[in-house]
């Protein structure tokens, strides 16, 4: 795996001893990812530790995932500071025919990542741990979910003192002996959709605080928790189980903060708590592939032999569907788009080659050779699913989940508003930032806190407005619209974005006219 020339030059310019001294002086950074945490779930009744941390630091009220609002996409954005079109990870599951022409591949799959790195680059740019270790910094990554592997799967500058733990597996493999000797293997749990995944998240937290942190803290630590994502998928946001999952994640944050206190490192450590995306409640599930097939369009999600040109490979991802048109058949693509514009479930359509009534892949930050030909964000509403439950309903494309369960991946304002809280000596105290920010801004900000320049491959920005002595930048907001006449009717869609220092932040998008401010 090769580093950008600018990064190599920087490594050569700084002697190892100087880099190590800078790492020690900067103080540790800890990133805690609470998968699927909506910012309106951060209330003292369910999350007292996180609420106190927010009061002691900065709460980013206008924070967003990159689009699509899914885990592997945003895990990569957090790790690289790059948008999907540049990182190469544009979905949780992608059709990569050079590796498997028959079935789409999960981006956190170990074999797929290994094979992808052998043929090209599974992730196009360097991740934050790789950048830091090249500068003499020590790192430690621990995740209950496989997405943690995307943060740090390489061998460069690797030792057992800078491990990656993901779903109970480890890189390097020798670290697992140390881990199991201390904690035992990761617990086996029942169907995680219907039980809070507290035991596995606790094991992962202890793998970081008791094993990786044994001796001294790395300069960068990442803890990726599976909750409340698993519970919200299974029972919907705001359910009793999902609220118990919030408490589980908050308890693990409490364990982590207590470990920092015990080590005497709390006052000099910057802690960032972030989620990969927001969440909505499913109002209905649609079999999109069956619906398209009834129109005579040759579409499938998996094949017994390599699909011929003129075939559509569809990957259903809950709040969105990605369509890969084999052979880039323009007439077939237009036919598919025109049909989707007649449905009651299409929210926003993006196309590789601009079609009437659509936005381009560039408008979603999904351009690049790995991107699909058509992206359909599912339709959503701001309705409330029931008494005492948070707002946000979405039509779901994945048949694995049904009404009153949870989903994300759409351009719903509830999927596209996620959590970021930062506290420590680098950040302002008692501050609520209204400036738009995104997951792609986390890595550049970490580099600034550690005294390093932003890597050339990063699309995000340093969150100056939240740093001590920083100032808020200028914000511009725009609502893009696209229309087309299909079958005598008008198709209309909108995409609301903000722009800060040349960066685009996606707020929401849907079919129909934009809501009145």
C-alpha cells in the first residue's frame, strides 16, 4: 500500500524522535463511535455520562454523515476524512465485478478487503491510524463491528502495541492471544436485533481500556460500539430496548472515562463521541426488485453466471438502492429512471450520466469509478410513529426489516443529522456549535489537535469554530431542485445543502417540493 507523496515527504522531514516528542506533548485523542446515535437521544435520563461530557465541551447540533448515511461509508469517512467518491467506499455493500461478478460484496468483509487491496486499493486513501503511525504515533482501534477493520487493516509501521480489534478478531493476529488471555473470547449473544448487545460492547470496551491501554495510552484510540444501532434496527428508535441500548453505550463511555481518570490522563485527553448516521422508523417495506422486474427491466441482486450487458444489478440497502447497469446502457438507465420517477417510494435520484429530474453522482459526493449508475434514496416523512417516539418515517428497501423497526441510509433529515460531541483541552467548553459539520471533518480535526497538517487526500475541514480561540466560518445554504415530466405527470425532487469553506454538507432531500422554512 502506497502513501501519497506529500505524506512521504512529511515523514522524511520529521525525525522519528521529534515526531514521538510531538505525540507525547499533544496528549491523547480518543474517538468513541456510538453506532446510529441520534442527537435527540442524548438526554440525561438515558445518557448521563454523555450529557455531562457535552456540557463540559462542544455539542455540534448541526452535524451530518456523508451520504449515503450508512455505516461502512461513514466509518471510512471518519477514518480518511474523505467523501465516498474519493475514498472509494460508496455503500455498505457494493457490486465489484472485478472481484465477484455474481454477487455484491460487503465492504467490511475480510476476504473482500484482502482481495481488493491485492488488485488495487480497497480504500483509496490512507486512514488516520496509518497516517499517525507513519509519524511515530501509537494507535489502538477496538470495534464490536467489522467496520473497525476498515480503519486500520494494513501492516505498515504495525506492532502488537498498535492493534486493531474488530468483532473479536485482531490485527496483528498475535494480539488475540493477549486479548483472550485477559478477557476470554468475545461473548456469543442471541439475535442482536432483539437483545441489547451489551455483553459484546462491554468486551470491546474492556479490550481497549484493560488491554490496549495497559501501560500507557496510544496517541489515538478508537472505540466503535454496536449500540444503539442493533437495537434500533430491531425495535425502532425510542423503543424500550433502544433506550436500554442508549444506557449500555453510555455505561461504556463511563467505563472509558473512569479508565482515563485512573490513569491520570483525563485532563489532557481530547474525547470525541460521534455516530456514523442517524435513524428513522420504517413505515413500510417495498420489494423494489420485484416491482422493477414487473416492468420488464432485467434486474437482479445476485446471479448464477456473469450478467450480460443490458442487465441491472440492484443492491438494496434499506434507506437507499444502488443500481449498476451492466455495460452502462444509457437507454436502459433512462428507462429505469423514468419508472422510478413514477413510484411512491422514490425519494431522490442521482445518476452517473445526468438524466432529466435527477441530480448527478457528484451532487451526492459519490462520483468515482466504484459508484453505481443510479442511486435512489427512499422516500421519508417527518411524521411520528407513535406516542412518545421520535419523529421520522422512511420507506425501506430491505426485506430483512419491516414496519416499526428501524432503518437509515436515506436523505431523511433524521438519518442525515447525527451526533458529535468533543471535550478536552483543545475544545471550547459549554459551547453549542450551529455551524454545519460532517464525519469527514473529524480526521482533519484530530490531526490539528495532534499538531499535524491535514493530509492532502482529505476532503473535510478542521472544525476551527469548536477549538479554543477558533472562529465560526461563513455558512451558505442552498436548496437544489430537479424536475421532469414522466407519463404526463411532473416529477420533482429537492436536495438541501449547506456550504462552509468549499465543503458541502447534506441536510435532507426528498421527492416533491422542498418544505416551507
